[in-house]
């Protein structure tokens, strides 16, 4: 009768090492779990429920805009993948024209609002804030007193004057904005109320228009320092 | 072989125990109140939306890369297409749709400390106007490409937010510390940032709340391509 071979037990040192390994793994996983949750929530600590509700609303709008952009890009990709004769040329021609409009390099038209502000003592910061408010309402093209403005065009204070791209822009300011007229009107309405409460402002108002023509353009500047990666 | 399996089982058990332990600890930390539950639900919604937001932006970046590759293929077959593609590439670079690098400045804005007076509000927090002011200053000094904490500024970019949150375009909100990278004439940009009369709002709060503003010129910095929406559905060329 053969004896059943005894299972070889690992030496004590190996067993000790295994226990340490298990303990280390448990601690590691637990720490990562707890810290990752804490990390995510840290950025929101102290934010009140009203702000969180606004944040949710903003994120919903942002995600809708991103989904719409994604749908456009998917359609563009499908056109290019179709391999039809001239498809790429048409896509590139349309894209060039769209980008020229975004970069402010060509005259454009479309629906939007026209705001007029007559004031003494408003500064470049006031104008920058007004333009940013319209940009946040998804403005697609902006002109102030026949000067095209996109983010990146310098709006500066030069003594008592406000300049756009180096040119003095004296009040009254006529701000023409192309985009969704409903969204833009909401912003213009709020801004008008704020401006009318400002003692420096003599008059402020806006109107929506179905077809605003913006003829001003920005001259294209070549890159001197920036190189495509 | 069996020893290897044994080790794998031990590791699996350890990981499972870790998860259970962490879940228990988190559950213990929660205060059983409706208010907390509501707050947690809101926070969860924000987290889910932020995760979806990051996913959408990643997909937009991927789609733009795929379109670029398809255009490149088409351009290789036709000189006309190649000429058109060169034009579009340049326009895309100006629109912030191309990653760039070059000399420039790196600016860091960091929250200060709350004032001893409880009524001093949130002045110690970096807000979107601070970021907007720095970006405008850099563009005014000839910056050719700017990114805020990895978010590329485009001709249609807007800044918004509340209480120390900085939202740029359709991205999820950023918080302090905020890093602003700008490619351009670094000496000119550094001189403007050094000018005590520039950024009056930030400088006043540097004194009052120890808000941090630091910057340095660097020989080579990189800014990514925009992953936001650049749709202009209402505009037509006239």
C-alpha cells in the first residue's frame, strides 16, 4: 500500500510573504477606491445645491452642443468615405468657407441682434465682458462699430479710449451679433437692464433682426512663433 | 501551475475584500439625511454629465483626426485637393483646431486664502473673469495660440462660471490651479504680465487674499487642438 504523498507546504518565509502581499493588496485597493471617490467629490465640495443645479443645466446644454457637433462630423466622415468623385473637394471647399467665417476673414450674414449703447466712461473691460456674454450665448459673428471681433482680437484701453485691434472705437457702440436670435435676445435683455442701471450709460437697447450683414473682416496674421505639432 | 492558480485566487480575494471594505467605509461616512441624499444625487448627476462630456469631446477629437486622415488620402490623389487641403489646414490652425508648439509663457493662477472677515465672499477664489483677463492680455500681446488647463481657445471661445468654477466653451468646469499656456513673443508677454498696471482685479486680490499669479517664459510649450464644438449654423457668407 502506497502512502499518499503529503502536500508540500511552502516554507514559513514564503507564507509570511503571501500574508504581507494579501494585506498590501487589500490596503491598496481600499485606498484607491476611497481616494478616487474623494478626488471626484473634492471639486464639488462646498458648492451649494443651486449652483449644482445651474451646473447640471450648463452641462446638459454643453453636451447637446457636443452631440450636435459630433453628428456633423460623422456625416462629414461618411461623405469622405463614400469616395464619390469630387466629394473631398466639396467637403474641403465648404470647410474652408466655414472656417473663414469663424476666423472672421470674410463678410457674413444671418439672424441675430443689434445692440446700441451710448455711454461715457465705459472701459475696454466693459466691452470685453459684453462680447464674452454674447460669445457664451453661442454668437457666431460679432461686429462693433464696423470692427470685426473674435476671441483673440485685442480689446484694449488706451487712455480714455477703447480700441479694437488697435483702432479707437468711440461711443455710441453698435454691437451686431449673428447667432440664435432667441438666445442672444435673452442675453441682450439682461445686459440692457444692467446697463440702464449704470450711471455712465445714457441709453441702451437692442432689436432682433432676421438678416444682419457684417461686412468688416480681420486680416489674417501668419504664425511667427507657433508651429503645428 | 497550481501554485500560480493559488496566487491568482488569493489576489482576486484580496481585491474583492478591498472593494467590500471600501464600500463599507464609504457607507459608514454618509450621514443618513434627506438633504445629504439630495445633495449626493445632484453631485452624482454632475459626475455623470461630466463623464459624458469628456467622452463626447474625446469622440470629437477622434472624428476630426479621422476626417483629417481621409482628406490626406484624397489629397494624395489630386493636386487640386492638395491645394484645398493646404488652405484648410492653415484656416484650421487659426481656428484652434490644430495642436501647436513654440516659445511662450506659462501662467499659473491659484486660489488664495479666505479673508478673516466672513463677509469677504469668494474673492480668494480664481474666477472666470481672472482667466478671461489673462487670456485677453496675452492675445493683446500677440499670443498666437492659447490653452487654459489643456482647453484650447478658439475664435468663438467664451468664459463663464460661478464661485471658483471656470467653464470654457462646452468643457466641464475647471478649478484652481489654472494653467494658461500661450505661444508667442515670450519677452513681450512676460513684460505685460510684469507690468503693475495690468490685471488690476487679480493684483488687488493678490494683496487682499494672497491670490497666486505666477508666470515664466519657456522656450517650447505645447497647446492641444480644440475638442469643442465649432458649429456656426446661423452664419452664411455674404
